[in-house]
C-alpha cells in the first residue's frame, strides 16, 4: 500500500473494550463543547446544585476529553441510539406498573 493512502479504520465489532478499575467514575451535569480545526473538546463539569443558587453558577471541570472531528458524528449517532433504546425500555417498564 502506498504511504499516501490511509489504512481502513478498524470495525467497532473488532475492538475489545477493557475496563480499567483505576479510573474513577465521575458524575457530570454540565458539558462545555468547543471545536477546533482537527478536534472536538468536551469539558465535563459539575455544578453543585446543593449550594444556594448564586447569580452566576460555577461549573467545576472534572474531566477533559478530546476526540477527532472525524468521530463526532458517530459519537452523536451512538449516544442518540443508546438514549432512544433506554427511553423505550423505561417506557415499557413504566407501562407495566
């Protein structure tokens, strides 16, 4: 294959995701998004809603994630699909009560 050709992407089914118990699970209730030429930057934040509401709430950044712009549409699609499936299951459970 010539050096100027891109290798094909690995199919998601061929990827095995391994959990890392050393990474702490965090809760975020606010996300700040910015996009640059080659990447999308996601700042996951926490706004402490237990505090008395100040005039301008403060969002504390708890995680910074950068993904290539080529992945953004697929991330949006997968999040939307997972969300719709979860809402459907919740609705089915609620209707059985």
